[in-house]
C-alpha cells in the first residue's frame, strides 16, 4: 500500500511539474493568430509525438481536430499548420513574405555541411532572400531543369537505361524485395556522368570562391533530398497499382495503347514505348502518380514567415514556420486520406484528370516554389512503371500486398521501413525486343 501511495504521489508531482513547465513556456498568442493546440501530456506530449511519428504527427493532429488552421508550440518553436485547401491560395499570393527561400541556408548548413561563412555568401542579407548567390542558384536550376532544351540529354540518358534494366530482371533471384529493386533501378537510370546541372552549378560555386572540397560536400549533402524522392514515389506507385487487380488491368490496357508493336521479316517482335502517348493518353497512370504524391508526401510545402502577414483573416507572425502539407490531404482532394493500416483509399476511384484543382495537390510544392525538376522525375518514374507494368506481373510472396510501416528520413516522400518480397514473372504477350521513343521534347506531362 505504501508503494502505491508513493507511485501515485510521484506521478502527481511529475504531472504537476510538467503542467507548470508548460504554463511557464506557453506562448502568448494574438487573438488573430491560429489557435494553440495543447497535448494531453503537458510540455512533452508534442515532442513525444514527433519522435514516434515524425512529420506524420502534424497530419495525425490535423485529422483528429480538423481546425482550418492551428498552432503547435514545441519547445519555443512555433509552427502554423494549415489544414484546409481554402487558405492555400492566400498563402501563395503572399509568397514574398511566406517563403521557402529562408529554409535553404538552413539545409545547406545542417544537411550539406556548408561552412557558416559560405552559407552567409549564399544569401545577401536583404531580409527578402531574393539577392546574392542563392537567387542566382535558383535561377540556374529553373533554367537548366525545366526548359525542354535543358532536359533533352537527361531524358535520353534515362530512356537509354530502361531496356537493360528491364531485361536484367530475369537475372535476379526468384523472390526479391520490390523496394530494393526500385532503389537499384532508380540509381541505374541516372546519368553516369556529370549532368548539365552539376556542371553549371560547379561553375557558379567557383565564381563565388567555393573550393572543390566545399562543392563536393554540398553536392553530396543536397543529393540526399533530391534523389531520395524518386525511389519511394516509384515504390508506392507500383504497390498501389499492383495491389488492385482490376485497376491494374485498366492501367495496363491504357499503357498498351502507348506501345507500338512490329513483327520483322525474321519473326522478331519489336515493341516501342511511345513516350508522347504516355504523356498525353495515360490519365489513369498519371492520376495515380498524383494521388501517391498527395498522400505520401511529407514536408514538401514548408514556409518561413519573413514578416507579419495576414492570410484568410489569420495573423502569421514573423520568424515562424508554416506547414501546408495537410491541406493537400483534406477531404476535398482527389480522394480521402488513408485509413489505419491501409493505402491511399482514394486510389480505388482513380482520377480521370491530373488533379481536381491546384489547391488539392502539392506533390511538387506550391506556387511559386514548384520543383523545377518535376518533369524529369515524372518521366523517369512513369516510364519505369509503364515498362514494368506492360512487361511483368508482380506478385507478393505472402499472397497479399501488405502496407509497410513508414520511416522518416530526409525525404519528401515517406519511405517504407520494411520491404515487400515479390516475384516478377514476364508476360508472354509482351515478350520481344523493347525500346522507347522520346518524341518531341516540348511535350510535357500534365502535372498539377
């Protein structure tokens, strides 16, 4: 009995201490700021939630409470979480004061390991983050990755690797982890040499006094968030399509219309994936890709408040963070959010258009901070997926498609913590000599 009283008294004092600590540290919000949400466990509740769930903690809180916009304060770091697409338009109109740009020096220092004296060179201290080397770098990326002329060689490099990658599947073990295969394919489909972007970026860095060691460290660090998105996006795309047999048949029929079949005089069958048709005439595949990015995207739409801003009659104070990911997962989007232990439930009703509206999709960021390499990444992911779906059946070893738990590393797409063992069996009707045809470079995927 004494031990029971001791434990109860200890718990009472611990809870009282945490409650008092939260009361001391609780921020004083303006009446027009988004309301502050408090965890049931005082002081440490939000921190424990972030440790356990990673970025999905914000989504879990948003789904549970469903306010249009709310504030979370974790050890003095105040974050505004937008929970509805109705506020997105106002945020995008205030892009000069709600900007992604201030986060780049932070990533350059913390992720790429850039020395402090160098990242201070990155942005001139104008308070707007629109001058200096960082602004030049942003223009270089957009001018290199987005125009058709800048992506021509990269696109050809990706397509040139498709045939050997698919032909190589037969040399793998009878059962393999599909995520392991996806990572292998994504890496091999890259450019074995330095791309135009890397070459031009090195010149920019050298012009601003960066040493070779600094450039190498920056490239290694920044490659992590760039390259770690395509593999999980491809994994989820394949998982969501192959786990739905009826939908798989519909997507395979759609892709089949983008495949040209010829029989040569010697009887050899030649099949060509027509990329322009894939871009224009495969709405199910593209719509599913959009839905995968929408449901599995994490941390893609963060902003920093540069100066006090009013959005939709809510005050956003300077030096705070704004998260808008959860607004793209609301019930007004292409499909409802995933239930516990299930994949994106909106996929059982595939989208016939790329997205319902610009406000319900944020897979490539939000205007004006859209990913400049989205066309290249989409080409790589959808061409690999289309070629695999057209040529192979993929069956899970367990007999059903499990939904793996997630792990949160430096990635814009949630990654599976465990793999799914599968068997890949070639389809007899699509056996032959495969190739791909790029077609006109000005044609783009209809991305939202």
